[in-house]
C-alpha cells in the first residue's frame, strides 16, 4: 500500500520547499500515465492506520491534499482533503517520499503538477506567491538565502509538456510567467508584486524591477563601503531607481542599520534614487500609494487614483504573495 497514495496541491508544494524533507524525496516513476488508476492508486478509501501514519508525518505541512482516481476512493479521515484527479499524470510528475523513521513511502507530485492542482482551489495571487517561493531563495535558517526548488524555465518546460486539455493549464502557466525568480523573501516578492503586477490583479502596473541586482562600485565607493558588488533588492537600472526592503533584522542591529545608511549614501553618490521600505509600507495601502507614486514619477509613469474595487484586489494580492501557505485550508 505504501506507494499507492498521491499527495498533491499545496501539501506537495510545502513539502518540496522544506529543506529538511527534501532529503527524503527522490525521482519516482518517470513515465507518463493516463491516470492515477494505472499508477496503482487504490480504488477504495485507504485504511485508517495507513492514513494516520501519513497524517502524522505530514503534520508540519498542514492539511494533506490527497489525490485519488475516482470518487469512491475519497476519505473523510481527519486532516485530509480528498480530490479526484482523472486527468493524465505527465512524465516526471512524481516524486517518491521516504520517511526513514517510519518506513513510510508515498508519492508526492512534482512542483508543476502541484501548482496545477492548487489552481483548482486558489486564485492567481496564491499561485504567483507559491511559484515565486519555488523559484526564490527564501531563507530557511540563519545561514542566509536558500536555494530555489526549481527555475522558471524548468517549471514552464514541465507545464508545456502537459496535455493541452489539462485543467487550468493556461492559468498556471500565466502565474509562473508573472512570478518573481530569485526573490529572497516573501515580503521582497510582495514589494515587487504590489508595484509591478497588472492592475487587474491588484498591482500598480509599473515596469518589473530586477530583484537582487548587483551594483558594481568604483574603487572609491568600494573603499567607503568595504565591499562590492552591492546587491540591491529591487532595481530599475536604466532609470537608476532602487528600493531596499528592510526586514525586521534591519531594526534590531546597530551594525546592520549603519550598513543600510552607508549603502544608501554610496548609491546616491553614484546617481541612484534610493528609498528604504519596511513591512508597514506594503501593508498600509495609503503608504503604498505614496511610495508607488514616487517610484512611478521616477520611472516617468502616472498612476490612476484607486477605487474601492482596486483596494480589494490589492488586499487579496498582498495576502496571496505573503501568505499563500495559509490561504489554502
């Protein structure tokens, strides 16, 4: 039984992003399958003790989204949310998760299929947030930026290889194209998204910034700062516009605060327009309006006045980009 259940959707995404769990994930069946049925998934509800083992092992990842080949295989077991997946299982979509302490072995779908499955239960903001984390370098500990789970190119290649009639394929491809590659935090993603995603999603529609752009310093400024290149959070290099996102740790260390001031001073000497934003500059939509207008002016753009409908879109977008893990039950 152990390799006959398939975990998908947001559970699979959270699992693949866990740097500790990923040690126990390896490629599984690489061949395409016409359905989960032909994979050998059980055609009736799994036994209680089997589901309990999976539920306990998946406790850190929230609700377990279990994909089954037909309605009769769904379960009402606590902690599970069952979904029927009658479509094909494309080549390379399956990973095998082995839990050494329990001997548990179960299939987990790869990121592209997990995003497709998530699209059935979540909107564009959540998909963009999830795809950005998959392609991002969010830190998982105190050792600095992590490694991306996959690249935009690999995600799109997996999606392009899927059958054209796969449900929600176009939506998922669009979300991956709109997502931000190389971001180092959810709030850095949110800053880029709130400024540059299309207005019909809640963004301000400004040109997309480059994330973690390397600014190489001349010798005099390198001596002043003590290092080069300088990595800028959000940059529009042609216009020499730059936003530094300041997380919590920037306000808890005098050394970090001094480095922030020195960085801004060096950049301004080189002709860059610099702003430093914090979390409240994104959460407070009035502050976001003010900051967005200043950036737009520097980029030679004009922003329309927001209405009530746009405010709702902005709130939904911020929630999706920063808290996609919590938005899907």
